[in-house]
C-alpha cells in the first residue's frame, strides 16, 4: 500500500516531460543580478560596493537578522551596480549586479566534487555553517534552514523527513537531483541526523518516480535508521503537513509546525546543498532548475548560478516559442507568473515554465453551482467557496473563524472549480487582510 | 514575445471540467429514461417533454432579457435540465397550458426570483411539479397506462400508479395479497411497464443514468445510495411486521419517484449539501419523510415533498456539518 494523506487532493496531468533529461551545467552568464531578498524573512544587508572585485562564494550580503540568510557571490567578477530589478514577486527589488570576469578560471572550473562520506565537523559547527553558507529551503518556500534546525530545548525531534515528492506537475529538478546525487543526499541526511541527534529519517518520494525510489532503497540498505517511503501520486503530497501525515500518520496541529509533532522536513535539494556546504565548503550559489513547457524545443534541467537572468535559460532551451503567453517561476500549481525574462533565478526557483495561449487563459468565472468539489479536494478540510464568499464580502472575522489562515494555497480548489471561480485569489486576499487585522490587534 | 504576457496568480492550470459539461452529462444520463417513456407512453411523452423544455428555455430568456435585464444564460444547460426534469415528473397526458404554467413557476419563481443558477434554495423542477400537483390534482393524477410500443396519438386509457393502487386498496381495508393481483410484476416495474410520471417508470433506465453520473463524477454515491438504503430499511421493517398492511421494500424502491428522485432530483448540485457528511443527513431525511408520507400520509407518493422539505434544511446542514479541519484534533500520538 502506498502511503498518502486522507482528505482531499487532486490529480492534475503530470507532464513531467524533462524527467529523463540529465542536469546540464548552464554556461556561466556574463552578468548576474543577485537579489538580497531571496528568502522568507528579513532581506540581507549589502556588504559590497560598486566596482568591488568579488570572488566566487564570497559573502556579498550579510544576514539581516535571525530569520534571514547570507548571500554569496555566484561568480567571480566585479560589482557593476546596486540596482532595483523586478524579481519573481513582480516588484522592483534591490539587486547586486556582478559582471563575470571572463579571465577568472574559477568561474569556468567544472565543479564536480568526489563523494565524501566522513563527517568531520561537530554538530554545533554543522549548524553554524548551514546558517553561514546561505542555505534556505529549496523546495520553493525558501525558509532559512538554520531557523528550522534551531530546535528549542523543550521540543523533542525524533524524525527527519526528506521531501523528494515533487508533486508539482512539469517540475523534475528534485527527481533528477535524486537520480544523480543519491549517495551525496544520503550523506547529507546523515549529517543532519548527526547534528540534530535524531536516529530516524524517512525519504518520501511519489510513486511516479520509481527509479528514484529503487535507487534510494538501494543506497540506504546499509544505513541504520534511514527509510524510503513510496507515496501515492496525489497533489499536494509534497505539502509539508500532508507529507508528515502521509509518512508518519501524525497531524500537525492547526497553526502549528511539523516541529510540534517531533518532525523536521527538508527538501532533497536543501539536503544536497547542506552536503556540499559541510563536506566541500561550498555556499549556496547555484541550484537545479527545470526549464520546461509543452512547446519548448529542448526542455531540460540545469545547474544554474543564482542571479542568472531567465532569458539565458530560455535561450539555452531554444528560445521562447511562438504564442507564449505566460512565464512561471516554479510549477503550474503554486508558481508565480513573472513579468519579463530579465527576472533573475533565485534560491527558490525550482523551475521555469513556459505556457502557451491555450493553457494560459482562465475560463470566465460563472455562478457557483454549489457542487462542493472545492470542499472535497481541499487537503486542509476547508470550505473554499465559503472563504471566497466571506473575503469578497469583507467578512474577515468570519473568514478567520472558518480557519482561512490554515489555507496552504495549494490551488486545488481553483483547479477543480467547474465554474472557473477565482477561489484562491480571494482566499489569498482574505488571508492578507486577516493577517493585518491580527497583527494590529496584538 | 508577440503578444502581451499574462500575469495572474496561481494555479496556472485548470481541470477541463466545466459547469456546462456537468449539465450536459446530466442530460445524457436522462436519455435512457426518456427512451423508455417514449416506448411506453408514445408521442404524449415527447410532447410534454418538448413543451416543458421549450417553455423553460423561453421563460429564462424572456425574464433575463426583458425583466431582469441581465446576461442571458440559457446556454448553460441548467434551464434545459429543469425542463426535462419537470416533464419527467408529469403525467404524459397533461394539458399543454398546464405544462407552460409549471415551467413558469419552475424558472420564474423557483430559480430566477432567488437570483438564478446557484442561488435557488429549492429544486426548480420540483417546485414546478408540486405547484401543479396542488393546483390541478385531478389532471396531475390521471396516469395513462403503460402500453408496449405505444404509437397511439389519441388519449390513452388512464389508471392508477402502483403506489396509488396500494394506498387506495389499503385505505379500503384490502390486504396486500389482494392488491398485488392488480399490481405490475416486479420485473415490469424494473423495466418500466407501469403507469406513472414520464421519467420515473423505468428503474433500469434510471439506474443506467445514475451509474453514468457516478462514473462521470457528476454526483457521488452518497445521496442516492443512502436515500435508497434508508427507504428500503424503513419500509422493510414495516413490511416484516405486517406484510399484509405494508408493501415490500422492493415495490417501494422500484415504483414512484424513488429512483428518479434519488439519482436526479435529490442530487441536484445547487440544492444539495456540499459536504459528504451533510449529504448523508440530507439523504436520510428525504428517505424518512418519503416513507412517512407514503405509509401514513394522504398522498400515495412523497418523494417530491420530501426533497423540497430537505432542500430547506440544506443551508443549516452546510453550517453544522462541516468537513473536519486538518490539524483541529490531534489523534496521532508521538512515538
């Protein structure tokens, strides 16, 4: 029996067209635009100046607080300007622009390190380095990893869950990483188990990636306490709360964190970044990005330097096809539509999805026919039609009582609505107001 | 890029289900029952259905266009379904003007005066039917008898429905054994060789349509199965106590509007609850009221009343039977 979460969920077409495409190393871009707010929390503070020369991996912006993260130079070169550039949020954000030094050999070295299994650092040093090396959650939420790992004394953690679900349609970055770096990921898991003194870890993988499941089952054969869980293909299986429920049958309490049920969840990409940071002294300056779309000439997976403009990636897969109407940073269910191809790749960019006319346009919103489909598919047990109604009418207190804040914004409701109602749009809007009201109360 | 780029919030993909497709699936599911009624009641069934459909569409068009001055939505399939379902709940010999009045009540009062598709509390077709039933009780209970391969155009012979026969017989102190001699066999009831409303006679055709709706995921099993099982259990208990005073559960399920109601009327998306728990309560309520009316009420049949009564409870059911919120009660223990 495959493990899964009991309530809700949908089955959008998977469209994993790049799952057999190995991860290619992107040509080093001529210019990178590195935003200083690539993570959830306080933006980093710039510590370089115009015309400064920077080395690969040098800190160029320092963590601005506890929930923040350092940012490192992805390339060696010269800081040409500190500029405001539109990022994935759609707003202009502070960026450090670095012109790559074409003569600096470090830029063009093939950085493939040999597997290193021995863990030499002490737990404290490991946690410190994760914090210093700019590691954030690479599944898309970009929550600074050291915050997650900084467990309070009174909380007992007994299980580490590694999220290799990749339930978003189209995306294959995690899948490819698991296939190509399985041994390294296992070492990364052991590093975290050692640092947190946990003796159990479970790797959760959706059953549409049987090759990765088998590979990991094989690589953890001789490891103590590491298991692989094959999960039913159902969106949003990779949602943190759903994943904990699927694997351990533990339900994260309302408004709580996995920590409250003794679990820490990390994405496979994050685990690999931790491995590289600890074993090879490498800060987070690149990541795997799936560049995909039905009409692309040659969609594939790439190792991409943080700050690479998306147009470089598009050029690498054969350019934008005729009739492109939408560009998405991330997957089709939770990704953000982006304004133009100058937007840089950030730590949270798991994919770039190119959508054509026929898929891009939304159907005209019609009357709610009260079919209840949104209620059936909501994995959080909410009533999206009701939340939309309350948000639309400005009844925020009621919306709050109906648990609007527990919505994980997976988009299942909007996906299934036969009347094409913008359910999640209104719920997001309602959430933002409720949040404001709650903070002003306190 | 040749065209301006679209910026919108996620999700960026949508399933291919649309309200219109759901509506037309319901229409497809009603075809078997319609064919049986043509076979059994002949041209009369066609005329009633055609009049009901055309007048429902026409009234929706006229009211939206000239009275409400809103967007005309006759293409969405909902008025079409109301028309078919109204006709399916009428006897095949009903005067045409009555059908038109029924359509006006269904579309004008039950649907559009509440705000149109999605806002009506009561099933429009049933409101139309019940309005006609209480206004024209004589005409509404003149049931043409079933004739195999009916091709006659002239007025058919009329007779009572099986449930009518039972009610009348029991009221005059007859026993079920005697009444049964006049009833169609269970096989005839199953196939549809019996008197009754146009769309309710053939259990087989209705089951086919119902299964189609469940397979196509237009409806779920919750309402029809719960309603029919509850009806069978309740009538079964009475039948076991005194089989001479009460008809068997099989007769109750196969005759009258039980199957049409269970699969097509009670499951109306707009007027049924939106949670699985709520659907169970709703279906049990319909079954109980139906059985009480059939066994102890003045009318031989009670499905229409039962559904309308439970329709009124739907907002309450939606409020009190909510889905369980994720993480609201922690059952799992920490190992």
